[in-house]
C-alpha cells in the first residue's frame, strides 16, 4: 500500500492481529471513543465518515473512564503520540493534536517511553493492532494516508 504512512502499533505481542480500514470507500476517522482501566486502554471504538463503527476490546471489560473526540469537517491529526502501559504489554495512553488546534489526551502518558507516530497527511483511514478473542485489546495503532510526493 504505497499510500500508507509508516504504521506504529504500541502495546504487547499477545493476541491475534486485526486490521480495519475504509480506504476503499474513501472514508476516514470521524469519532474516537476510548475506555481506560487502572493501567491501560481497555477498549476503543472508531466511527468512520462512512457511518460504520467498530469496537476493539469488550464493553463489559471496559474501565469506568470513557473519553471521546469527534473530528470537525476537514479536521485531521497534526501529531500523535502513543504510550505503552507500565509493563509494556498493552496500550497505555493516546495523545494527539488536530489541524484545528484541538488536543486529546487519555490514559497513562508517562512512565514508558512514548512512540511518536508519523501522521502523514493527518487523515486516518483505519486502525490495526492485536486482541485476544476480541475481548482484550493488546496493542493498537492508526493507519494514515501519507503525503503525496
């Protein structure tokens, strides 16, 4: 996929790989909902502009803390940082800034070394990661369209 910016998946190696993208429909990320437990991100829901939502993790396993972000029209990522949890076996935290100057931060964004993500054009068209039987979110990353040369 030559249109794909370098992908960084943060978390552990447990579980089975998953990938979800809407490149074929021309959609992109519209809304992100993140649940955080005591020491890691437990569940993530992505809603795309084509109206499809996908949940990674299980709502019954989600912690009490839920945070969401809805992108405005023509608003994309300008920066993204992901952190592993304290033991490195799960995604610990997410922090990003948008092209309209909005900020989003959830989970543990300190302790372990951060992973700076190349957001390319800033347009996120999917996600990938690892999960155990679709109940435990082990690792997570975002798929971005790179800048055209």
